[in-house]
C-alpha cells in the first residue's frame, strides 16, 4: 500500500522555516556582536596588562628597597672596618723641611652631618706587584648632589700616599646616597666619656692619641616602606698610641 500523501498546506508552511534557518546560518555576525566581542577582549587584555604591570612595579620597588638597605649596611660596615685600622705615627725626618706626611685623626661635629679625617691601614692595591703601602688618608663627610642640591650624599675620600694635608686631596666617591644624618661619637679612654669632636693634632685636648671606640650612625632619607632607615654600629680602635719602632710599648 502507498503511504498517504502529506497535505500540501503542511509542506508549504514548513518550507519557509527551513529557508529562514538557512539564511540565519549564512548571514554571519552582526556589527553589534563584533563590538561586544572586541569589548570583552579589550577588558581581558587590560586585566592581563594590569597584573603584569603590578608585578613589574612590585619588583622594581623591592629592588629599590634592597639597594637602599644595602647602601646603609655597606656604608656602616666599611666605616667600621677602616676606622678600626686608624693609626698615628711618630716617624718623621730629623729636619722639618724633609717631612712629607702628617698622620692625624680629626673629627668635626655639626648638627646633622659630621666629618671624620684620619690615617688608616685601609688602602687596597688594585695592581699586582705595584710598590704601594696599605697606609692612606681616609675621610668621611656629606656633600650636596651636583644635580640635586637638596639631596645629600655621604662620600668617602682616600688619599694615598699620606701627605701634609690630612683633610685635603685624594679621590672622592659616593658611599651612600640621600642621607638625612651622619653622626659620630668618640669614647675618650682617659675620661670614659663620649665626646662629639676629636683632634689628635691639638696638644691641649687629644694630642697624640686616638679614641678607644667610635659610634657611627647613618640615617637614610626618603626610604621606601619596609626597610630600616637608621643604621648604627661601633668600632674599637686597637692602636690608640702613636706607632714608634724606636720606643716600643
């Protein structure tokens, strides 16, 4: 038996629906859909960029904090090491015009920025087999940055060999940038008191001798949060009396 035919009215109603579905599948995306997709992609890109930018800024900030902390620690440790080698010497030619060097320990006090100039066994030779002594003039003081006068830097001066001017000459290098205070105190072994100044060339006060101990304080300025801004240490000076091989003591 033959199956009954589908009514023509049913076939006529179904055909337009099929054509509309085919046309909808072929027409693609509308402009509104493209704009929405682009907006979503832009938001995702911004979020990814923000995450990477935050990580980058955090890494840079951590590097700055580490560098500032390193400067404070290294500056104090170097001063302690070099001050521990401070000395005075009585060795001099019999005739004064033949004298070419003066050993001294001179400390000046100010409100925020002290200064210290001394002779020390702190010179390091950089060229092998070069005839150099380990004796040198060392100075620590604070100067203004040439590019930013409001910024103060702690510098180190070294003069080798030792000459007749204990506070001049030599090469100056920055030891710690942007410091707020640089203070020094000196323990007098005769009185047991801490003093703010010292001058081994002054025969009335501390002539011909060195302090027993030195207290060093460096305060960094504009320090990022998360690190200390104050670095303090003490150094003991074992050679308090002048060196004299003719009169060992």
